[in-house]
C-alpha cells in the first residue's frame, strides 16, 4: 500500500483498491460456502398419493327416528291413583309406570272364585249321583234272566245314569267357564299396574293423577332414544349409489363424522318430491346426546365407487392455469404438473402426473422452490 500511495499515479491507486475489494468478496464467498451447504432444511407436512375406491358424494338431510316410541295405554278401566314416574325418567322394560284403582275388579274376581268353588262342589255331588246310578244299573243287569228282573226298572235306571252323567258334564262345563272368568278378572286386576312395554324415557304423562281412564286410553308416552335409526327422503336419481347393507358417512351437527348402514329402501315414492324414504342403522361412536327428530347429514355416493388414484386437496397449487404438486424424493421437493379429475371429499382424483405411493407436500408448499431440501415427521433416513 505504501508503494501504491507514493510511487504510482492516483488513477492507478484507485484501480488497485478496486482489485483488492473484489478479491476480498471472492475470498469471503469461498469461506462461507460450507456454511451455506449446512443450512437447515424446510419443515413441511406431507401426505401419500393413494389408490382407493372413491365416489363423489352428495349431502342429504335426514333425521333420527325412534322405532320404539309411542303412548302406553291402559289395558283396563280404572282411576289413576298414583304415577310412579315423571317426565324425563328413564325406565326399563317391565317397570311400573302408574297404578289404577281396581277394587271393583278385585271384588269381582273374588266373586268369580267363589262361584268356581260352588261349581266344583256341585260337580262332586253330580259325580257321586252318577256313581250311585251306575251301581244300581249294574245290580239290575245281574238280575237279567231271573224272575226278579224287571225290564221297566232296568230301562228307568239306564235313564238315571244318563241324566246323572249329563248333570256332571254340565257342571264341568260351568267349572271351565268359571276358570276362564277368574283368569280374565285376575288379568284385569294385574293390568291395574301400567308397565313399560320397552325401555325408554318418559316424554309425557297423558293424564293427571285422579283421572278415570278406559281401556285403550293413553297414560304415558315413552321413547327409546338409545335405539335410534336414521330416515331420509332420498331423491330417486340418487338411489343408484346406495344398496342395502352398504356403509355411508354421516355427519352430526357438532361436526363429528360417523357411519351408517343402509337397512332398507322403502318402495314408496313421493310423486311430488320424487323421493323415497330410506332407513339407515347408525354406528355412532362415543357418548352422544342424541334425540328423536335430530337432523343429520348423510353423504350419499352419487354412483358406485371406482378404484382411482387420489391426492390430498392441500397438495395442489394453482399457477398459471396449471395444477402443481411438490413431490418429495430423497429429501428434495420438486414441482410436478398434474391433471386432476373430480373432487371427492378432501381429495382430488388424479388423471395424470402422480403414482400411488408418491409423497407430496400439503403444508408449507406455498413457500417452496424446486430442488429445495425438506424435512417432515417420519421421514426415512
């Protein structure tokens, strides 16, 4: 520097200084190259290209219905003296719901039992009378052929046996009828306790305590909310995508996804709406506060599923009218132009550009450049 300052012209001095600055920049870049090579990779989220049966779906609104629901009616006449349940109570099959005042029927049942005892006593009398008539007939028969035999007395005795037998049979018929009457009145007394025909929750008490009810009058309304089905009015042109026992997706109002099995397609089309009712058996997971008439969304397939290659929607970038996907190979992300088909759920059908098993970037792909190193959870060494 001393030589350049005092023994050469100024213009040459300025040229010398520029050379030294360029040389310093080159040396600095060479020294930083290893550090640049060690820069960290870009973390991304990835997904795998799949080949699976996919079908486009259409949402259809359905509702939860209870196959076991309705009014529990009185099976006999009586006064409601006590309710054993309140609205909202959960009961099991056979649990008592209400008590009717059946003192009158109880008295009538006792009267029928007393008459039955009387008939049985009369039958015993008639049975003894018949036995005696038969013994006398046998004595008359032993005298046949002797001078003591009297044909007129013999014929009269035969008639006595027939009358005694008829009286005994009449009493047996009365006893049978009396037994039936006793059973009927005892059944009526038993009906004085109104019982739950199925497990469920009480939604309504149809009468007040102290009201008189007749046979067939509703007393309590029950609904079994733990055995619900789904019913939906499906457009007739959407029935091609479903069949009995097929599984479809169901979404509740809280956003949770579940499944349901097609139980029956009811052959009764509404000519105005061109829809048919379809019943589904839901497969709900977890404890859910479900209720009858609660709306649900059914994702019905438009047609039978096809085995197609699909990619996650988040992997697709739109650039210049083309669909771009970043494919990761050996830790490097490279862009690839793809041709897409229809959207099915959160995936696109892939017509060209990807193969099953390709790993594509679905998070962080907006800031990537071709050839950029990336890292993701579960990345192979």
